[in-house]
C-alpha cells in the first residue's frame, strides 16, 4: 500500500503501520514524515496535528477493510444463527489476518484508555460488537446457543479472531510458521471456527 504518489495517502498509510508498531504517544509527526520520505511540514499542511493524522489514518484503514470485506446482511438473512455466526467469525478472522494493524492499534489505545479509544468505539468498534450480539441473541432465544453473557462470548470470539495475528512473530519463532501468509490465514480461520463451534476434544476424549 505504501508508495502512493499522493503525499496525503502515503502519510496515512505509513501512519497506520507506525502507530500499530509503536503506539500513539511514542510516534511523532516527524517519524511519520521520515518513514514516508516526506518533510515534517507536509504532515501539518495536510492534517494540522498528530491527532488529526491519526484519525485520518484510522478512517483510511477502516474504509480499506470495509471495501475488501464488506458486510452484507442480505447474504446472511436465509441462514440460521449458527451458520450466520460462523460466516461472521470467519470473515472477521480473514479481515484480521489481512490487516493485523487494526488489532495492534486497538490494544495500544486500550492500554492507555485514551479518548482516541472512545472515538474508535463510537465510530467503528461498537457496531461490530453489536452485530455479533444480535446473532448470538437470536441463537440463545432459539435454544441453539448456550445462554452465556453476551459480553463474554462476543469478546472471546473477537479477541481470538484478531489478537492471534498480533502474536505472529512469536508463532514464527516457535513453530517456524508464518500465520500471516494467505494459506495460513485460511488455516487459522478453519481452526478457530472448529474450536469455537465444536471444541478440541476428540471422540476418544469424550466421556
């Protein structure tokens, strides 16, 4: 993505990567400008402040993900709660594997409990959680899903689906497997869906 001719686009895309790696407080506008191969005044010309740059970068990130992984409720309307939840879970895993920067940024902002986190939640995160909550509620009311706290189920699924890719360097060193490779992302998706919906206990382990 980085390397666009448009300076504003280049700054936003570099900012996504740097804010994900280091967090907001550790990054200066000069850092972003240097990484983008531009001068610091270009940041202030296009954005005015670091906070405005951060928000613009988040808007670009979410727009890109929305275009690549569109949410189409119409395609799910004929599915029961379990199948809808499987589709949503798999889509979220694939989204997270494609762009692990999002989870890293949310982790940074959660640790600092910043106003930027409040903005992210209001603009994007709450909506995603609500979509999972709705499907889970349908499943619980239909007796197809255990009546467990929504916050615990939704957060467990979303955290597992997104944060696993934040640990890709650890997995790479321990197993020599790059889970961000396209075929491995699909393998992770298959595995997590299997664990969430069927567990890991085999036939011989039951009883």
